[in-house]
C-alpha cells in the first residue's frame, strides 16, 4: 500500500508521517520512507499512558516529554529519575515506549520539520467522512461519486483560503507593526496567524546579553517565568543568517519569538528569504 502511494505521488516521499503505535506500520514506514520524519500520534500516546500508567505524576511528566522542548540529555536524565521513582522497569508498555523514544519524544524531534503535525486528527476526520459511504446500501459507483464530491469540497476550501490570503489584509495588532507587515505579505493566512502569535510573545522575553564574534552577534534571552532557561540566538549581519538553539524554525518552518526579538534589536523589518518556506 505504501509503495503504491509513493508511486501515485511521483516517488516524492512525505516530509512527515504520523501514525499510531502499530508495529507493522512502523516497520513498513521505516522500510519505504527512509528519509521521512516518522512520529507517533501524541493523542494516542496520552490515551495509552492513562491506561498503562497508574501514577498521575508520571502521566504529567510523560506529557511534558511529548510537548516541551528540551535537550536529549535532559530527557534521558528525567527518564532515569522517573524510572526509579515510579518503578517503570517493570512496566512492559513503558519500556516499549522508551525503545521507540526517537519517534515520539520532543527532545529527539526538535530539529525535524513536522509542519505542526503531532496527531492524526486530520486523517481521522477524513476517515469518518468516508465511512459514511462504506455501507451495504452503496454500490461502487455511488462510492466513487461521493468520494469525488468530498475531494471537490476539500479543493474548494483550499481555493477559498488562498483567495482570502491573496486579496484581504488582516488587522495588525502587535506592537511590532514593521515586522508584522512582512509575514502578512509572504505567508498564507493560517500560517500568518501562527507567526503572529510568536511576534505577540516577544514581550514575554527578557534580554540577557549581546556579544560579538567576528561578524556574528550572539544574543542570549530567557523567557519570563523561567529564569534558568537561557536561549542563544546567532545573527550574522553580513549574510542576514539566523540560527536559534531552540530549533523552532527547523521543526515548524517559520521564525520563533527569539529570532523576532533579535530582529527588533537589529531594527530589521523583513524576514530573510532563505527562512521563508515556499509551497
């Protein structure tokens, strides 16, 4: 099935694949899509940890491992602590999850482009829609016609979204109007709203230090309420190159709040073209 899917897509593999914990599917994805990022559905994992983990505190820390950005060393340290505290070495499901940590833990996926996908909800929604036509009262012609109507609906929604992005202008509401104008011009509306949230929370960052190494400026910032977690962002004024240690751009495909803070300090208005992903 996956080989046929790849053929239909002109042998272009997907960037990100989200599945449940089915071992056969995991093995098939690993075999067919060698270069794709494969991650397990966060919703299914949280549901399963509720039924397999008796401790409320363990369920909370597992949710943290799923969503919170952290280094691999920090994740491994916290896992060892939790394993000793909650006796996880005797829990079969938990140990299986540890073996699969590379495809669900945020620490191992922080530099993988996932376009915001963590769960299979979109796929489940399509499945629910298609199942309406998979009953005995429909013949094959009815099935194909109904599926065609469903595809038309999805394509029409895409056209409406594209028209809205091209021919309407949202109200600028952040305190950084000059920076906010650039995302309006280059991003589709749904992505612009996510970028806007990153600009909004620039006010929640505290500036720590600024150092120069040759042509590179090294900014250190920390988030309000988390005094011990510094984030380093690099900026080269000659090449307009940014690099942030939070790895948000690599994972989501648009700029993080730390880079927007650096743009504010450097009086930059436009996002460098190399940091704008094209459709």
